[in-house]
C-alpha cells in the first residue's frame, strides 16, 4: 500500500523547482529519498511520489504523526462505505455561517409527493422540516412553501412514477402547514424558479442565502438549487430534511452536486447557525 504522502509538483526531471515547491521537494528528498516520477496524461507537469520512508523515520514523532493521519483517513473512508445509508451520513463539511438574510425554501412537501416510495422515513423527514420552519419563524426569517401541480409533459425515456390525481395531491400535510406570514408558490416543473415569482419575492426581501429542504433531492431540490446558484444566492442544504425515491440519486446529489454549489449539513447545525 502506498504511504500517505502529499504529491509534489515540479517542472522536469532536470530542473529544480524554485520557491516553496523547491523547498518542499528538497525537504521530502531528505526525509524519503529521491522517489520516482509519474507523467499525467501528457500534461507538461508531472507528480512526484516519494518512496516508502525509512524505518528510523517511521519510528520518529513526525513519522508516527503521518502514519496516524493516514490510518484515521482510511478508517473514515471505510466507515463511510460500510455505514447504513441515511441522510445524516453525507455531510461534506460543517456549515460555516448563514447570512443575516437567509430564507427557507421547502420543496414539494405535499401529500401527493410524500406518498411516493421515498428512501427515508417520512416522519423523521417532516420532523426535521418542522424544526427548520419553527427556527426560521423564531428568527423572523421568511419561509417559502413550494408545491408542484400539473407538471409540463415532455417525452422522456423514464417517466416519473404514477401519481394519482386527487384534491389532496397538492395539499400540505397537517403537521407542516404554512403560517400566515409564509409564502406559498405553485410550480409546474422541477425548478422552483422557472415560471414563478420566487426570485422576485427573494429580491424584495433582500435575501442573500437560501436553505433548502424537501423532495426530491435529485429533482425539485437540485433543479431549484442550481437555478438559485446561478442567480448568485449562497446555499445551504439540510441533508436530513431531504429525500428521494432513488437511493443512488440521493447519494449523488447530496455527496457530489450540493457541496459544489453550497454547504451541506444537518438540520440541527443549520438551526444553530441562524443569525
């Protein structure tokens, strides 16, 4: 197994890099030896991977520190791979802060969508969404309830699951009803911004950040978040208040997409970070 060593970039095998790169390379050579070079897909620069440290170095304090860090990273990755798949697992980085003017946007937490076979427990999902709503109300921050009805029909290879239409389809659950000051918006696509006045409400309220929760992670939430990001809003995602009908879709959105356009954390952390 390759030891845990940070790669050091350099120019060519005959040139010595200068500045900080040169100092780092010289230090690594003193500790580990000259190592070997690997090219990277024809790119002019290559990567330097030093060979295994000597026994005396591995027994030194610095060597034990490097080995401990390598082992802890390995344990973390193994735990993530082997742990049960729940919304709480996939938190990329702790949330750093929420803007003073942050709004909560709940996506499609309505009877017709909650009756779909989502991969997380409905009761826990609604409880976390309720905690978010109560916290935003307490801090006098706006809450937006988005619901979907009459989706635009297009030809697709994989049609959405059958959703029997009824008067209850777009009604919010009794446990999560909008308050008098909350804004309810009906959309007709996955995207909460397309064809709605959501952006107008947010601009009028001088909102600079949006916290997202709802269903589905890879559809309504992700589509709306992408639209919000290109409009310049900071984003936060309550991972344990979001679900999907496909586990793989949820995993990809929460682990890959969301960290690239915002910050992912738990309901508890987002509530604690409210200004």
